[in-house]
């Protein structure tokens, strides 16, 4: 069962909406607005009220639906629309992050999610939204960059952005031939001034004005950080150039793995990490980092057995790193920069990047990535075939006994683990045991509460 299928199985909620008609944009718009005004979530179109897939017709055009929804919402909003297979049927998935510029409005109305229902906001609701919005009005990416002018922008990147947006159907510009109008449509130009987001996305040399936008990259000869390194780079320029340079740095400093593909007698060299996982990890770091302080930043470190991507961002209040391993609403701290990356087709989906990274690594036969948060920021670690294991405490004998008998795909519940393998410990320790095995990608959690079960993954374990 995929993370999306598990989410559907749990039923409609504050952050999950079911809709039967994927072609009726008018019926979808209030739900999208409601999620933007809340903490974000997902609309699944093409399912019945129980989440059973009905499928979508050949006439369904995700780009058209997205454009119709986008045109009906003010202010400009970040969300993604894409088809996906669920239960053998194609459905339309609308991923909606929580909006930073609430209240979002359509046809003069503001909508909210109240439980599993979409409702019209009351006056009291609007007052609360405006009170919460006050600190967001001066976020760093929206502040004007007084010394940035049209000659400081990379016009080739502007042209590529327009071309990609039109080709992918991800954005419509009012005057695509005018750089100033393009940036205005992207929310990066106000009252004759370009914003900091414009500098990050289109500036030729943004580090002149904001040195913290650089990404530093290091490659080490051993698995431990040392004073000497094999390669280093100071990555600067428009965010798309930084992203491409970071990918190239990883690929030239990572070992290649040789393997025989099915149906072939020739050996093929493959990269150490799935390219999609590399790109998603870098995009997340660049989109979600804290740009507001000169002491902030982003760092890429490549080791023989892993790579680490650190950024100075923070998770939303109340979140833990473990939440990134499961489906979760998105709340990007820099929605204008995230919107640009989405328009450029570099951020394919909103909110499912971390689960897709896990799936890509499992498919490649390497350990699932891990995330760690502390006061300084967030660190993503990707492991390659040289990695003996993802970080995990030394296994207790009861955990080893479990792994010896479980085959890939087999399931076990907490109560069964307690009875068969962990009768000498209490409920809390047993939960901790299973959580450690989940974090090591040896087990996968499915479901919540009493119905939760743990599934043995394909990852090998050698005692």
C-alpha cells in the first residue's frame, strides 16, 4: 500500500478532501481555497465519498484544471495538480500547501475546512486570519531589494521560465515578453522594486547583495569530516544554476555502482543515488531554507558512503523529523521561491517530495533517507550502496529475533510483537523497538492507532 493509498484509507479529514468530478474546476475551487486558508492538504478528484477510485476520463486535462483554479483565486497561490494511479485507476491529485498570504478569496468568498467539511468563513474567522497574517506581511522573500535593477537580472533565465511555464501549462503570464511583467506576475516586483525572491531566482550574482544565498559544497575522501577534502565549490547565481551545479558536484564526487540490468549481459554503471532523490533533496533545501539572516546558509557534503544536505530552515511548529517520512501537508516558508521552482518544473509536486524520495531509494536498493533537526537547521542524509546501514541503535536480541523470522512483505502488530518477541519489556519500550526498526528502513509503518501494523521492507539485514 502506497502512502497515498494509506492516506485515502483513513478517510476525509481537515486536510483531505474527496471529490467525484475531476473536470468540474468550479466545484474544486472552494476546497483548494479552504486548504490554502488552513494548514494545507490534499484534494483527490475522481473518487467517491469513501475514497474509492472512479477514474478520470480522457478529457481530463490537469494543466487546464490547474489554470482554471489558479485564475479564480486571489492572491496568487501555490499548489500542484497531477494525475496519479490509485487502486488501478487514474485520479487527480491537488496538493495544496498552507498559504502564507491568507485570506485567499474566490468570487468574493473565503472558505475554510471545518472538520471534514468546506464552509464559508464567518466574520470571526476572518478576524482570526488577519491577526495571524500580520507577522507574515514582511517575510524576507517579499521585501524589496533596493539596489537590484533590471540589468542585474539574468534575462536568459527569465526567458527559460516563460517557455517552461507555457510548455508545461503551469503558469500564464499576462505579458510574457516583458521581464518586469513576468516578475510582477510571479509576485517578485512591487511598486517599481524587485524583491529578494527575484534576486534569488533571477539575479546574476545575488550573493553580492545577500551573501547567505550561496551553497557551499565539500567532498571528503573518508567517511568522516576532516581538514582535507577532495573537492570544494562555492555555488552562486540564480537558484536554478545553483541547483544544477550542486547536482554536478554530487555526481562527479560520488562513486559509481556497477550492475547487470535484467535482460542484459553487459555491465552498466549507475549513479550512487537516484537522481530524483538528489534533485528533490536539493530543491527542498533551497526552497525551505531561512534566507533572512547573513549567518544562514546551505551546505552540501559528499562522503564515500553518503551525502548530507544541510539548510538553515526550520520545521513548522510542533513537527518532528519523523513527520517527513509520512504524508504531510506542506507549509513552505518561501512560497514565491517555491512557486518559481514549481513553474520551472523543478518541484514536481507540492508536499509529497519526501515520501517520493523514500520510494526512489527503496526502489534503487539503498537505505531510505533520514532527516535530523536541531537549533541550527535541517540535515538530510542520503545513503549509497557502500552504506552498511542507516543510523540505528545497536539492536536488542528481541529485535534481531523478529528480523530473523520476518520475510519482506510480512506484517506484525505491536501486540503480536509484545507477545512473541518482547514479553520481558513494556508497551513503551516495544514501541521504541519498532520505531528504531522503522527508522532503519527495516520496517514500514502502515495505518494509525489500534489498526497500525509494521511491514518488513525489502532492505536486507545481516546479523
